[in-house]
C-alpha cells in the first residue's frame, strides 16, 4: 500500500474527528439523542415529530458547514466516476441499508461504539467489512 503524502492530512482529520465527537456528545447531553444522520433525517420526514426544529437545524448545519469552510480554505474538487443512475442506485441502497441496519455509520460507529453497544459493533464491523470487500 502506498500513502499519498500530499493528501495526508492528520491534523485537519484529527480536528474534524474531534468536532464530530463534540457535536455527538452535545446532542446526547442536550437532547438525549444519538447523532445518527439517518435517524435525524427520518425524524425530519415526519413533520409531527416534536423535536423537528433541532433536527432541521442539524441538517442545515451539515449543508452550510462546507460553505463556511470554503470561505477560509480551498475546497477539494469532487471527481465522480459514476453515472447518474449509478449514483441514484447507490443512494437508494445506502438508505435501504440504514433502515435495515437500524442506523448509519455515524449513529452506530460514532455514538453506538462509544456507548459500547454490541449491536453497533456488529453493524460497524459489517459496514466496514463490506466497504473493504468492495474496495
């Protein structure tokens, strides 16, 4: 395996990971909810959810964060080597997988593992194993 040292960014990766951890911790402490994106999005799809406001705010923050980052730093240029059909199919399969798996990588991998959840350990191992096989 070769490391692309030009793209190796340990400090910004560490900082980003720490921010994710802080955000997940704050959400658990303030709302008693894990920071699983699929669960947050599912709650937004149900307009009668009593905690609709913070869910929408969280998702808006996810969309605005790269814009704010882009003001200070150059954003990477995305390269997508897939057709629109392939992207839509992949998105559908990811969404289906999160519903079947009872959560996504952020919910299971960040919050579930930190809570020592066996279910999250199995889910994260499955996600990662599937990713390794595909790569």
